[in-house]
C-alpha cells in the first residue's frame, strides 16, 4: 500500500511516473522483497547485478551514448529507482547505487576511450563498479587522504590503503582517488581507474557490517598504473569526487525514503491488525500520533529529495546545498520513522527476519556514508553563510 501521490508533484514528468510503475511491478514479479542469503552476500550481490542488468535498470546509471537511457544522467530517475528498490530490497538498492557511484566519475570526466571501455559494461551488469575514496584516518576529511600516486615516467606508482569500500573484493574495477601532489590539500588529488586484477592491489580485509553488504579494506603496494588510467586532469580529483557525490547524495536520501515508506506501511498494517486491550492498536491516540509524525517526516523528505534532483536535472545547477539538505533530512527522518515502526511492533520488531528489524539495520549506515550528517550540516551552513554574505555585500556596494 505504498503512497505514490508524490509522483504527481511538478518535480516529475510522465516518464518518471512510468518508470516508478514499471520498476515496482518488476520488483513484485521478481520477488525482490524475499530475504537474501546473509551468509553469502557476495553471491547475492552478483545475482542481483545480473537481474538488474537483464531488467534494463542499470542503463539509468550511464549516459545514452554508452548504453544508457538519457543523454546525461537523470538524477530524478536515479532517485525513483533507489526509492523503489529500497522499499523492496535494501541489497538491491545497494547494488544499483554502487553501479552509479562507481561509474559516475567516468561518466562526468572520463575520456571517450575510458567511457567506452567501462560504461556499457556497467549498464549491462557485465562489470561491477566501486568507488574508493575513504581512508581510515581521514574519513570525512577527504582532502587529508594519504594514499599517494607518484609519477614514474609514463606510469604512476600507488601506495596506501582505502577502507569501508563498498563492493570491495568483488568489484571488477575501482575509481580510486589518490594524492598526486600538484598542490597541498584538496588541489593535489587525482582520480584513476583501477582494474581489480592490477598487480599491487590486494584485499587486506573484508569488513562485516550491521546490515550485510560487501565492504573491504584495499591495500596498494607499489601498484603501477598507466598514465591513461587517470580520469580528468591531474590534481582535479577532489572536484571530480565532489561533483559525483552531488549527483548521488540526493539518491541516498531517496533510498532512505524507500526504507521509511516500507516501515510506515509495515507499521500501519501492524497497527490495524493488532488488537490491544480489546481494540485495534490503530485506535490508540499515541499510536496515531506516531503514524502522523512518520507520514510528515516522509513527505518532508520526499520534497527535499526530488527538489534536489529537479535542481540538477532541470535548472542544471550545482546542487551542493540542496543535495546536502536532502541527504541529511531524509536519512535522519528515516531513522526516526523506522525506530517508531519497531516500537509499534513491540517485541516482534526486534526479531531477526521481521521486515522492520531488517530496515533498522539497513538505515543506520546511510547517516554516515557519502558524507555523515555532521558533514552535511557544515556544507549547508557554509552555503547559507556564503549566500548571506554575498547579499550583504550587494546591499553595501
């Protein structure tokens, strides 16, 4: 009984409405909501990648020239896909998201040769993608990364490590960000494509997390990359990473939105079906207040998510502020919604295998990855202050 009223909002058009309906029907037909094998999450991800590729859904992650659906990546479509997949299966959403994030930098900044070599395979599901940015000591302070890529003739020698890398250990290639030293801080970072079988790349550790997803620590020991593995200009990697994240941050909010909608649906059915003290739980004023707050949080999140996506697609602007707001609010709100759903379920809500228990484990990481909530607040505040100061300067001039 999901609420589809948001599809009528002016941020979306008929193609998005058809996409939502078609994907939802496909998810039901594929039985995507059925539990996957948490003991072999690698195999589950590979199987989901093949199914998403065969269904044509991965084509939305790349431009039309390389097998995609749209001339350029349509953020609203990505959001609809992630919201829909997350409502049915958190792992399916994860697999789709990583195809987009792990190829986005190539779509935006890659050479034609790089795009032709990787993007069609991403769209078909023939190659599994990954995005290697995070380091243990730098975390959200991306500019402080230590992994280095030193020029050595026509090659680069890479030393260092990346951690919490989604699809680590099972990806076919990684988009890697490393310090090349053109300038201090953010201006001395470059982006590279690293095939998984590159000599010098090892999987140092597989990381088990609260909701089973394939994560790993990667090590680079004198890893030798050809010069044409670099994406874009030397020293422009930080900007490329941030531009990629601006596209995909609203989609993290969309995934959180999908989790929250599923939680509200489950809580509503539980409240309507459970009797307590001789009456339906849904007749209890306290429960009604919880359901009202959940519905309010969901609609507010949806407005922010699809505004951010619309700003990128229609206005064609850099949507850093809007993306940060969407990601921050939607993930924090989804945590509240799911927590209330667990509370409405009572003891059953913490039993392994119950839908709301799985959602509770799925949502927690979204408040951390692709920029923790605290980082999003810093981004929003800086953008706000810059706008306010610019306005003040105009008044004073």
